[in-house]
C-alpha cells in the first residue's frame, strides 16, 4: 500500500512525483491530489518476463480528484476519467504498453479528494481468461475442465444456494454451499454457523444468466482483486465422467479424487 499526499507539495502544483511499486498486487491511495504521480511497477521478477505480464487496475469506489493515463515515451492515453462512476470496473493493459501517469484535476477544495486504485500483475494468459475471452459464458471443453482443476485458485464441489444479480455492475453473485473443498488460494469458502457448513460466494458475468438449481457442480476459478471469479463449472457427474475417461487413457494432467 502506497499513500502519497498532495499536501506535502501543495505550493508546487505542477510537481511530478515518482512512486515505485515492487509487489505483484497491492493498492495506491493518493490523498489531496495535486500535480501528478508517475507509478512505476517494478515486480521482483526477471525483466525478460515483463513482456508476458498484464497489469489490471480497479479504481476505488469513491475515487476522485485525478485522471489516470497510460503513458509511454511521453504520449498519454486516458484510461480512467476523474468522476467515472463505473462500479467495479477493471482496466487492463500489457506491461509493455506503458506505465501509469496519474494527474490531479483542478479542484476548488482538494481537502475532500482522495483517489486511488488496486492493482494486480498477472500472466497474460490468466488475464485473458478473465477479461478478453470472446465467449465468456460458453461451456468448457473436457480438456479445459481437466486443466482448470490443476491450475485454478479454487476447486470445490458444491451446489448453488442462491444467485444475486447486480444489474449496475453487470455481475451475478453465486452463493455456493460447499460439499467438498479440493483447493482454495484464499479463504473465500469458510465454515459458517453452528451447522458447520462451508459456504462462499463466486462472481461471474450477469450475461451468463446463472440461476439456482438442483445438483452438484465442480466450481473452478481464480482470485481477482480479492474476489472469487468463476471459471469452468461443469455438473459434477459430467466432471466424474471426463476425469475417469482421461485417467483410463493416462491423459489426466493431475490427480484429484473425483468422488
């Protein structure tokens, strides 16, 4: 977390301050913005791997007081306009497309302004899974399901208890009852209540039209800005079939107990 403040150089409203961020994910909060910030992402990885990275940013819900640009060799491309109220919107670009230039907008009263965003660096392949797949709601193939079981941040067997649709954010929240937890990177799925049941929430696109229904599914997906995002989710009986067929042929990419 980086938290610069414009009040430290208010008398120099054209100042440009450099910020260096070396973590693969985090956030930057700019209080009382004046002048501009150049945000340098310098992850602790080999520079040779930079070309394979995608940067995603998610502005704070009430961020105000600055425009965010993509900057490369002195050219600016507007990424997020001050006052844009697109809740939950994520902006992604290739690491090699440039850096971030955050410029304060003229304000009569800067004391009330705080701007900022969360950021994540990820492999381009993972980012495309989340944002640029041409048909994000299509069912996964058998091969995609089996690979997702091996590489996802979470893999669970569960049922859909309820679905909450958020029209403004164009998202659906799937409330999942967990029958078996195979893997989770973060503690999204937790024991709740005296009954000792595991529950959690998974987000997906509203356009996918997820509805509550009977039966178990194999839910897979990735963590993105602290939220579980849905990947492949076949019916559990279909997963059992494809897993056993692949195992009989010696083609399953990793071992997992499907029962």
